[in-house]
């Protein structure tokens, strides 16, 4: 049988977990379609890294960033999570992203 102190400790831990879940919900609210949990194994790529992987120019990558097609963060310079690049490639597979309009390639 658990003592009152042990039960209080368990309830306190449950409340901390509930608070953490609430914080995560608030951080991700409205971002369900964009949010991919990152891990420390998720590499941060530079604009040059992405350009090399996409076989395009750094200016083209910056255009994708500025138009909002490819989400990024700034830590010194623009960085793109590797998982974000994978999601981007999956979402826009079969589309022409050159120019101002997104067009499905027929």
C-alpha cells in the first residue's frame, strides 16, 4: 500500500506531465500540418547544402525560402532541417515551383 506522501509525489509528477503536454499543444497549435518532431539526429542544412542536394543554385533555394515554400530557421544564417527538406520534396513532388505560380506538371 502506498503512503500519502508517495501518492502526493505521484500526483505531482502527473501534474508536471500534464503541464508539459499543454505546453507542447500550445507550441504546435495551428502547425499540425507543418510540425515534424525533430531529433538531435535531424541535421541542419545550410542554403548551400540544400542547393547541392537539389542540384540548383543558392539563389533558387533562397527564393523558395522567401516565398514560404521551404520553412527555415535562423541560427547565424538560414538553416533548413533535413526532415523539412524531405517533407518539402514529398509535398511538391510533381510540381513546377519556378516563377510566381505553383503548377502541377502534367
